C-alpha cells in the first residue's frame, strides 16, 4: 500500500508492540491480532490459512511478521511522516 505509515497503525498498536510480537517476546489478544489483520485486509481465518498452522499460539508473532512482509508492509511502515 503506497503511503502507508506507522501513524496509520498507531491507534491499534505501537511500533514497539509489533516488534515484540513479531520477535516472540510478547503476545496479544486474539481481538488485537484481529484488529491488526483487519487493518491489512485480512481475517483471523485468513491468518490461520496463510500461516499454515492449525492453531495460533506463542509463535503467531513470527507468522504475522512473515505475512506482513509477504504483503509488502515493510519496516518503513513504522516511519512517521514528518
């Protein structure tokens, strides 16, 4: 998505929160995960299918990171517009 920046996402979760989630040092509720996925145009069902897992557990941050990158949401999506 062109022009997508962190400020568009900050109402759902902070950059540090996403980094901790993706590194596996923190977990979030399914509701928050659903909000993040919805922001990128996905559902929890899509996430389960795309991650190849039969359940979402302590590694879903890693799966979220993979899906985020596959969909073109690179690290520059954390940069705020100045």
